[in-house]
């Protein structure tokens, strides 16, 4: 985990020889590919890959290696991205009242399961303030009720810019994100929806699940797009439900799903194990 | 499983003393309650129960015991139903092309996992004819394409009546069931839908699942009502899906879910472990 | 959850009429059985049941109802136990270094998922002291290394007695419990073992699992008996493992299992949903 | 699935540049790597990979490509294996009485989920003879009771050699395989064990599971080695068990696990998705 290295994510039109060319580039400079995940999407004629390259023996500086890759990348007409390891992604966590997803994130970050640095916790309610304090993290209370909403999002945006936030996690943040915000931070906002999407889109999914009488309930971690609850899905979890479970029982069971799904979703994202492809997410799990 | 006995299903408005009264009735006549499942639905103020009563020491004839229960049942303003064990439910299986659900049913019936007697296999295609022959079961090919549909359903109805069919299983039967048919056989038609309902209602759910990029796919066994894919759910199963799975991979993975879900659904139904409550199914699993 | 009531657990030799008699006793005194779980163990000729009785309309005092039941209980040669609801079980949590199970318990207790009152956190290391302080809970550091072990357990015993502890939870407490301690607190000590028992009994189960190359790893919540890791199992959870998972990856994945399993195990125990039957646990889940 | 191509499995000491060299070799000859799975085992300093290479544009004959690889393979001190696609592996299925695993294999082979050609079904009981006949497959009844065992295995060996069998599937074949047989067909015998190994090694695992009171039961598909039930694990499945399940209920539930596990195990093996590494199996699932 902690050995210095580079992660390269790359996507392009499918064509023969991509792996050879990229792996060759690494090998020529004494980079060692220690993990390689690729996906040749035959239906879409696209190619996606993630290379994890150990760089302890690299014959050039990391930055030089990264810059030099550009020639190959452009010749493949690829989109690519390098990340240096170890890395802690600057992450803001947005919350409202419930704290189970926040607690999960803090606990896993503390155990180094999630390589993130939490820049701040932002709430439109103060319920999670004490948790932030216990963890010595700044808490920003931003009112968003009624006509305060636009100002509130402007304030969030200002915090995010000031704190160089790279990832925005909606940890049961009960506000609809404005379209321009979704667009400006596309691919950088992760949400947990408390249902097995695309079932039970919208409000109160546990109540909906109860009324439909489903035998499994779930949670979905996804990237946020302007289209509510329709963004690329990163991870889903389910749990058995029975007829005797009330909506609040389902909410209790669902919390387990939400915690697992959001933790995995963040882990995949910050380790560059996801590539967004239109409305789908390519995910290379670990 | 095989000891002679009675199964009593009962539902009524919730009120104190129901269990005492019913259990007492059994005890007074030397019936032994060997399994009891109940559900006091506090949200709906309803009571549901299933009693399995061993009758080897009963002090009256079974029929007398059943008849005599009427007085108590009426005093509770209950709906109830007795079933004598052992029992094999007369079952028609409707199919189109694919045979995996049919095979599963035949295999489990052969192992005595499903106490059913298959009266006939009815297909609007002949693909499953050989399977029926191998099992020495009558196969009825009924054309239903285009304007033959109404006649086809009339023919099915006639077969069902003639053969005293009690349960109609739609084992990947690719025809929409007419409203009057649903109504006339309400609570006696079980379908397998190849998605995790209510997600992906309607046609080609695996294609829909692929396009949505879900990370779990599923199958749903439910009672058929006139409202397409919206009947009471008996059982659901899911399996992990990945970005590299094509729609046909999802169909392959989904077959596992379909087979398990339909087998459990039938098993619960024929063992009287289900009670339909509006759009939900109370299910007491074994 | 919160309505006042009584929980009755009862076990006896199987015999006709038990449910009738018990339900009758409740009904006669205007107690309403709102949940009933029973198990007629045909292999062992034993009967086990849990009655949840709403007592708001009881025609006598609760204590009178409980005392009066003795006549019936003795006539059935039963073992039984009443619990008044709402109830918070006095619970001591024993820890060593790792905190994930402790955190899970604290978090769920805070959400009222576990009706317990934590009397103290007892550690043979000080790693969890800060967590205890954050939750305003007393932390007792008890040294147990080398020849301090016997004294340490004497001290734990003294704390438990002084604080009227009813349940002792070993939340990754890395000490073998002395035989007399197991015996004296039989049925009141719950442990989480970090493997899918009976596989990988003893030390370092994740290392064992890695070496065996299993494709699923798990955790087991069980009652503690003098026979190491062989007590009655309450709950087990598993998670997929792959060849690329190192022992520390397995430990990371296993933590999810451990947290879910210990939380469910405690929940079942404190809600009187478990009955110990020799080396097995009857569990009526909710 | 059906596009012509080559599968290359390779393992060697871990060293920089392996992927580059192999991918390069393919690219130079206009082979297109459409799927690549690799595993750099940092704990064991070993490298394992599976390349799926589309060969429609190959600039040489397949055999030439395969032969030419030898130079590279030897320079890496690797062990490697090529397979031409499409391929049907010649498979003998060994059975005793129960038929559920056999049925599963036949059904999936019929659906083309398992690219195998079943050479024969071999039984030491005649229970599965009718199934073989229904599928127009040769059935060999070989007596193995008492002192017929050695002769029986000699006969199996003779059949296997005569029929050019590549894979031997023990589909609930209730005979202990002799050491020399295990050794001579190492890596080519797949067994399904009806427990979650390493729990419940040996006879009657469902009875053992019942007596231990486990809350999950399982099945394990593994390669057979001389050490009973200790060979490399390919796949494991589990299902929930409850206190009311008798050993025969557990057997019923376990059949689901067995069928899924053996089907996946065979699928992975015949698609060259497994590499045996000592007592562990590297498995690249699809």
C-alpha cells in the first residue's frame, strides 16, 4: 500500500497494442507494473485501464516520467491521469442530521482504510458538530433552509475552493445539489442513496420499500450528476428484509448497507479505481 | 415434513387472545402445534398466523376439527384456510423458450423439495417439449402469437379447469397475462421477473440493468396481479455484477437468481407459508 | 420497541398444549402476545419459545403476573425467564488494542439499536482509553501480562460484581478466559472470533485463512465456554476474499464481518432472542 | 466468447517488465490483448498472469506464435501454457448416488456456460444412469465396494486414458481417491466438498454442521490432492442456516451452494482462469 509509486488511469478508443505500449514505456524507464486492471469494452469499442507502477527504481524523476508519457498518450488519443502514491485526497464531508456515514468515514480514515485528509465537515444542521470536535476537525454550519439555499451553496463552493477540496462526499446530506454545482464538480461528488437504485428514486426510499414489500433493501454509492439519483453507480449493497420490518426497521438495516457502500465507494475513488464512462462507472475493486 | 397434520393460515384484525384461542382449540382436541408463525402488524392493526398442527392424536376426525374451527374463526372475524398434510399441489407450469426455471422446478419436485404434482407443461413455443417428454409429463403447445392470444388464453383456462390446477407457475412465460385471467386466478399465479423489482419493470431488464450500470442484478418471484410486475413479492435474490458484464453475461448470472427465487417462491406458496396482504406478501420462511 | 411489556423465554420437554397454556395464561390476564417465536426440536424432543407480551391492559401487577406463572411453569417442568421492557442491560466491554468492535457497539448503543447501559470499558491495554473518555464512560486499565493474569481476572471479576454487570462483551479482548470465570458467568459472556468457526480456531485466523487460500472469510459471535472458540454460535458473517488479499487485507475485510456479527449477537442476547441449548444457540432473529 | 483467440497462462518469479515483454510479443505479431489479469504476489515474490489474445489479425500461424513465445518464456524462467479458443475440454464426471451436481453440469454445458465435452459419466452406483441416457451420454458403472476399489480405480484410469479425458469432475463421488491417482492427475481433478472448508473435513459435514450449530453452511470446490479435502480452493459458497434446520434441511440448503460452487469452479478451470500455486489457487473470475 505504502510503497511509493504512480497510478495511471487511461481510457481511449480500443486498438491493438495499448497494453504493450504503456507497459513498455514503464519498463523502459525501470518502472515496475505491480497491478494492472484493464477492460476492453467490446460493446462500446473502448479501452480502460489502471496501471499501478512501482517507481523506486525509475531512471528519471517521477515528473519527467509523467510528462514524457504525454507523447504516447496523445498518439493513442487517450484521456489519462497520473497520481503519485502515497496520496491523501483532500475531502469535504457534507452532512445533515444523521451521522452513521460520517462516523464510518472517520473511523476508516483513522484506520488508514481511506487515504483521505478531511478538510472540513459541512452541515446544514448542527447535529454532527460534536463529532467533528471530537476528531479535531473544522465544522462549518451553513444554513440552507428556504431562501437561504442559493447562498448556502455559494458558501460551500467558497469553502471548497479555499480549502483545495478534491472530493465532496455527501454523507446523507439532505439537499438537492444545484445543476451548476453538479456540473462544476463533475466526477468529484460522491453520494450515498439509501435505496437499491434505480428502485425508489427520490424521497423516503425506506417508506417506499416498505410499501412495495420488497424482500431485500439496499444502498447505492454513486457519482452525482444533475439528474437526481441517476449518476454512475460505484457500489451497491443489499440486506434481507422481512414483512415484519417497519420502515424504521428498514432504515436500521439499511444503515449497514449505506456504511459499507459509501466506504467502498470512497475507497475506490481515492485509489483511482474508478473511471466514469458516460452514465456507468468502470470499477476495478481491490 | 411427512407426518400427517394440518396447516392453518389465519388473518384477522389484531386483538388480544387470538393465539390463546386458536392454540387452545387445537389442544382441547389433542392437536399438537409443532410450528407457529405469527405477525402482529402494528402499523396495519392486523394479525396473521400459520399453525402447523400434528394430528396423530386428534380426538376427532380431521374434517370435524376443521369444521368445528368455524365457530372460533367467525368470532374472530377472521379469514382462514386449512390444508391437510401431506399434500401435493396440482401445478401447471407455463413456459416459452428458456428452460432453466422449468428444469429447476422439475429437479426440485423430483427431490421432494417442492410438494407439487405437475399436471402439465404449457408452452407457446415448443422448445421445452423434449424436457416434458423426458419427465413423462404432458406438454400442451398453445399458439399465442398475434391475434391468437385471446384464443390461447381461453385454451389455457380450459386446461386449468379440466385438470383441476391449483397453482399456475409462469416459468419465464413471455406473454402478458390478461386482466380477467389475473383476477380469476388471483393468488394462484406465481411469476418470476428477471430483475430486482421495482427496478427495471417491463421488457429486457438485463439490457436495462446493463445500461444503468448497476453493481447487483437480481430476480423477483411474485404473485401476478393485473398491474404488470407490481404484484406481492414473495422472494428476491441478487448477484454481483461488474462493468465487464455484457447484457448476456447479466442474463447468465441472473439465471442463478431466477432459479433460486422461483424455487423458494413456489416452496413457500405450496407449504402455505405466504399470506397476501394487499400489495405485500407475508412470508414465513422455513 | 418502546411499549411496556414482558418478554418470556421458556424451554421444556416437548409436549402437546404448551403454547395454548402459556398464551391462555397471558390472555386470561389481558396480556396481549404481540410476538411469538417457538421451536419444537423434533430431534431432541425439546420445546423452546419466546413470547413478547404487551402488558398495558394487564389485570394484575407485572410482578404478580410473573409470580403467578410459576405454577404453570413448574407443571411443564420448564425453565423460564421474564424480562420487563423497556430494559437496558448493564454491559461491560472488554478490549485490548483494536477498537472497531468497541466503536460499533458505542455507535449502535447511541442509536438505540442496542438496549444496553455500558457500565465500563475494561482494557488490558490503554489504546481505547480516549474513546471511553469521548463517550464519558469509565475506563479501567488492568494489566494482565505474564504473571499478572490471575490478579487481572480477579480485578475484572470484582468490577463486574461491584457494577452489577449482566453481560460481558469481549470486543477483541486478546486474553484466554480462565475456566472458572467462564463457568461462573456462563451464558453471560459474548465473544467475537475473527474467523468463520469452526474453521481457524485459535490464534491469527486471518493468517491461517490466507495460508489455506479460502475464498470467503468470516467472523463468529458466540457465547464463551471453557472450551476455547467452541461455545454456542449466535451469529456468523462472511465476505468474499481473493488471492490477492494479504493477511492484512483479510483483516480489513474481516472487520466488517466482526462488527456486524458482534452487533447482531449482542442485540439478540439483550432482547432475549437467544436460548442456549447445550452447545447450540436457538436464535429468534428480528 | 466465441471469437478465435489464445489464452496464455504464465507464472514466474516476479521481476520488472514481464507484462511489457509479453504484451509486446503479442503486439509485434498483431495479436490483441482483450483481457489481462495479473497478480504480483508481493509476499511470495511471484508473478501470475492470464492473457486473452484475439488472433484474427495475427501475422503468423497460431502454432508459430505459440512456439515462438518459448524464447521469451524461457528467458523469464516462467511456466506457461497456451490454449486455443474456442475450446471444449474433454471432461469425465464421476458420481455416486446424488445427481444434483451432475444435473447442474449438464444443464450449464447445454447452455454453453461450460465449454466442456462430456466424454462419459462414471458411477459406482447406477442411480445416475437414466440421466446419462436422457442426455445420450455413455454411462460406465464401476463397482468399487470393498475389495473392488483398486480394480475400480484401475478401470477409471483406463477409461480416462482411452477417452483422452482432460478434466475429472467429482460430482459428489463418494470414494476417497488413491494417492497415486491424485498425483498422476494433479491439477486435473475437481471436487465439490459439501462444507465450508476447512470446517467439517471428512464424512457427513451437514451432520457436523448441525451439531456445531453454525449459522451459515457452505460448499467448497477445490482441486484434489492426496491430502483429503485440503487441495487448493477454487470457489466457496454459503447459505444462512437456522436452529430449526435439521441435518437434512442443511443438506437441502447446501445443495444450492454445491451446485453454484462446482459450476463456477469448472467454468474457471476450463476457461484457464485458475493457476495452482502450492496449496492455493489463483482465480481470475469472469
